[in-house]
C-alpha cells in the first residue's frame, strides 16, 4: 500500500464537520449541535482526542429537509 493510498482513505469516507461548522449551517449555537448528538438526533464520531465530528453527507441530508425561510418573512 502506498502512502498516497493511506492519506486518501479518509477522504473517500466523506468529510467530517466540527460542531461549529454544523452550527453555522443550521444557524444554531454549537452547544445545540452537541445536544442533538447526545439525544441521538445526529450521529457523531469521536476523534482520538474525544471531540465530536459529524459526517457532512448526513448533515447536508438533514439540512435539505428543513424548509427555507422566504426573504420577506
């Protein structure tokens, strides 16, 4: 196995987002994202340091199910 294959493997699994990045997408506080993960509403993986990371594909899928607010409202 070459070094390039090892470094590319995580990219094939999909990007991971921090709670702050997810919070920006949903326009909520990062602590809200953490509560969603604790409640099982959003699945998270833990880094070696114990931090939560969220699969971008899952976040985008959830985000697409939220109705968009119209400009006049």
